[in-house]
């Protein structure tokens, strides 16, 4: 990865850590199913509560809302922010595939380059995969989303 791309990725992470899109738990739209998950990374103390609302229309389930509240390092907070932007209004099945894709990149120890076409700004975390202690930070919100979606089913 070029140093220019690394700098861009670092900038994306820093901006999302500061702006925190989706931060602050929000009630779901009336009639939507809601799931919530609280996750804690005991290694570093990062913590997140994520609420997902799912709208069902003619058998299609769409993520109608995603909000979260948390505290932790820049990586975990930025990852939650990026997940909010990517996941909102996405088909539930496609969103779960996206979580699997992100997990695969995070577990690769730097051997798999993230596909920006698929992961969007989440590709910025590909460098994190080289640091196993930080992978849990990046994955915290994504695992919380999986659990929240199961609870909303």
C-alpha cells in the first residue's frame, strides 16, 4: 500500500473518530423491528451499545436505522461511524455479507487487501489487520451489529 493511500486511510479514520456518525441511541421508526447489543472489549476497555432497526416490506428486510453510543479508542469509534454510513438503508442479507467481508479482511493479518468497491470507507481499516490487538477494536461495532440484527429478527 502506498504511503499516500495510508495517509488517506488514516485521515478517514481520524475524521470518523471525531465526527462519529450515528452516535447517540435513537428510537426506531414505528413498526420496525429493533435489536440492541452491548459489546465490551475487555483487553482495552472499548465499549459500544448499538441499536439496529429493521423495516420489512414484502419479505425484504432493510436496515432502517442504526445508532450507537460508546467510548473507546479512535479505531473503535471510527469503525462504528463508518458502519453507520455503510449500513443504513442496506438490505439485511447484503449487510451481513458486508460484515463477513470486513471480518475476513480484519483476520487476514494484512494478507488481504480490502476492496474499496465493496467496503467503501471501511477499507481504511485494512492496515489495522496487521495488529491483532487492534482488530477487536475495529470489529467491536460490526459484531454488535450482527447480534442486534439477530435480536431484531
